[in-house]
C-alpha cells in the first residue's frame, strides 16, 4: 500500500527482502557465505537437463566459522543506510552465493530491466 513491498505491485517481494538481509549480514561479517568457494571448488547436481553448482564450505556449515571479534554491529538502521548510501543500485547485484557486491555482467543469465526512474541507457 505504501509502495515498498509486494511483488504483485512491482515492488520487492518478501523473498527479495530476505535475500537483502542475508546479503547485508554477509557484507558486515555477521553471517558466513556458505558458497563462497563454490566457483573454485564446484560440486554439481543435475536434474533433468539442468545442472546446479551446490558446493558448500563445510567448515562454515559445521559451525567452525568464527565471527570476527569484536562482532560486527548490525542493525535495522545500518541495513537501511547500507542499501540507501553504500549499495550501488543498478551497478551491483545482491549475491548471497558470493556475499560480495558484483556487477550485473557477472550474471549473464540475469534478465535485468530498467525500473521506474531509470532509463534504458543507464542499464547498458
């Protein structure tokens, strides 16, 4: 109703917000990225004609991951500040697989399109 949530209205979905929270916590060092080394040490799973890289960092999965000391400060205010001031909308994508800010070109299968307020030229 306020124009911030609801995929059916062209806004972010609950799933998108969940990925944004996970990504923000990874960037701040509060959560591990379980597939950080998936590109270097891939493990593939196939289903029909589709193949997926399902590699996971076993140290991080088993609880041996150590949060930086002192632990990072994460808050709702910092989450909002991160996405309002640090995250470069249209130039970066959220990737919980890598836990890093990457360009859309890093994901050629992404079908990104301009949103209201941006022009097609800004997305080339």
